[in-house]
C-alpha cells in the first residue's frame, strides 16, 4: 500500500504541472485511505506537499514568463491570512463530535472528509463543464476587479484551511473570469498563490501539537516534485481541455466515493 501511495505521489505532481490544480484533491484521499494517516493530520500534510510542489512549478512558470506577480499579491494576501487563521485557531476549535443522526455520529474527521468530498464534487463540475472562453493574447493588459478578487481570495483561503486543498480549481476560474487572464498565465500565477498559502497554512499547524512524520512527508513531496516536471513537459503535448475534462470525471467519482464511504461506512479504514 505504501508503494502504491508513493507512485500516486508522482501523479499528484503530474496533475499540478498539467492543469495547475488537482494536487490536494488527490493528496488527502491518498494519505487517508492508502497511507492510513488521520484525516486532520492529512490536511496538514497536504498543505506542505501541495505547497512545496506548487512552488517548484511556479518557479518553472515564472521562468517562462507565465506568472503575474501583481495578481499573486492581490489574491494571495487575503487568502494567506484566511488560511493561517483557519489552521491556527478555527480547526482546533472544531469539537471532536459535531452531531449525530440516529446511530451515525459525525466526528470532526468525518466532517472534514465529507466537506472535502463536497468540494471535490463542486470542483469536478467546473472541470467537466466546457471551459470559459478566454483571450489567449498574453500581452494584453489585465483589468482587475479588486473587491471581487479580495473576497474570492478570502473564501478560497478559508476553504483551503479547512480541507487542506490548495484551491487551484477555485483560483484558476477566478483569475480567468475576474482578471480576464489567459489560461496559461492563470495556471502559472495560481501555482504561486497555492504555494504561498499552503506553506503558510502548514506553519500554522506546526505551532499546534501535531506530530509530523517528516520521512513520509519528505518522500511524498520529493516524488510529487518529480511529477510536476513530467506534468509541465506533458502539457506541451496534450490538449488542456481534454485532460481537464477526464480529470474532472475522475475527481467526481472520487468525491462521491468519499462522501458515501464516510457517511455510510465510517468505520472501515481511513485513519479515523
């Protein structure tokens, strides 16, 4: 199982390199169901793995002039603040048992995984639907809708903090719609935003009482880092739209699986 988990770590990187998102959508389920990591700890690990991998991809994109740093700051600052506050203060405040429906007790772990499944299902819909028509002229000046970008940054940050998802699938559509940014520029820019807020969110965790398995974390991150180079290379060969759609279907199936498993078969595996 551990070997399978590490093979899938490469897939996480490939996904980030190809479509600029999907890293955390895969990382949390791999850590919970294959590596047997507790869901709350898995969301912390995911922040570090996705953050580090996205940073590698972001630097690569910047070298190809495919990152807009002004947007990184406008979107990134409220997003980073929201992630840090969520990880540092909000997550520890969530009670161990949330509520019960009949004989089913919804614990903090189940609650986080169910929320994660809902985010996955919503993300998959945005990937499967035909993409937003974008102007691919990369030299055109960008127009910013500041209030909307600040609000979206805060919401994405809160969600990232709760479920450990980098939020590329939320950031990219936001940049394309709100800043009218070409798709390839949006992917590179989103990698920097994901890296900054995921790594700062993880620092919020380090100040808690979590015991971190650095060997697992280092190996998984290293393999995902290799994957991102493969993904960036493949992105030159494969049509982004086709890839995004098939990845969307995969995420939808995974989301439904986690939702059903956590609510109806909560005791089987999953590091609870």
